[in-house]
């Protein structure tokens, strides 16, 4: 199945968090996380974040701050 590896997903997560990611790549990340138990455990917040971003593309500065804080804290662990 075409898509990203777990390592590729992890590599772009910081970009996802910063909102510095192409929508098409964001969709690939979301699709991987949805189908990968390992990433899903780590990345449930990312799915939430990506969903929020997709709904708010017209307002990219309006990603929920609590989601960003939670994701950033995990990335820095
Ligand atoms: Zn994975």
C-alpha cells in the first residue's frame, strides 16, 4: 500500500504541529496513523490536529492551542 513509513511520519510530525505541511502530505500522515497501531498510539493527537487543520484551512492560525501544546510536549519527550 502506497504511503509513508512510520519513520517518515515521525519525521514530518513537527512540521504538522507547526502547520508547515502541504495538505496532501498531511492527508498521507493522517491515513498512515489511521492504519498503523503503533503510530495511532503515539499520534492520536495528530489525527485530532490534522482534522482540525483540515476543517480550518481558511483559518490556519486557529488550531486549538491545547492540542498544539500536547503534541509539542510529546515530541520533545
Ligand atoms: Zn506507523
